[in-house]
C-alpha cells in the first residue's frame, strides 16, 4: 500500500471515529433547529444592515450603535443555543484530533519518530476538557 492509499484509509478511520460522528450529529441537530436557523438568519441580516449603514457617506452613528448592540445580542443567543453549544464542543474535539494527526504527520515528514511524534505542550489549546491526551 502506498502513502496515498494509507491516507485514504486514515480518512476512513477518521470518519468512523466517535469525535467525527458526534460532530456530524451535532451539525445535523443544529441544521434542523429552526429557532437556531432563524437566529442565524437574523444575525446575518443585522450584519448586512451594519455594513450597508457603515458604507453610507452620511451614516447614522446612533443607528450603527443600535444595530451593533442588536447584533451582539443576537450573537449571544446563537451561541447559547443548546445545539450550537453541542456543535462547538464536538467541533473542538474534532479539531483537536486533526491537530494531533497533522502534528504526527508533519513531525514524521521532518524525520521524527512517528511513534514519538505528537503535539508539544506549546501546541496545547489549554482546555483539558477537550483534550485527547497528549501527555
């Protein structure tokens, strides 16, 4: 088996991993959450309104402040939604796994021992709750 075939096998293994599956379930739950999708739509409309107002030569600073306040409020609601929280947590776990995989590949490609290659403490994101265990 060549490197490309092995990489395809790694891709298949990633798609069988519980972190990948959890992220896909969380993504689907977020996509199916009508309230969340409505909030995201509102957020995008408010962001467009801000951009439109800011682009005007005679922009209304009070209106911009109000729109920014509304945008922040909507963003907070989006980020507090249980499905968005679950998605962000699942995505963080998946991202951490991919960082480890990439670190192992990069270190190995630079001549390091694949059995010892992994993230260093400097690469640690600091949140042990989402850590896959590097030390």
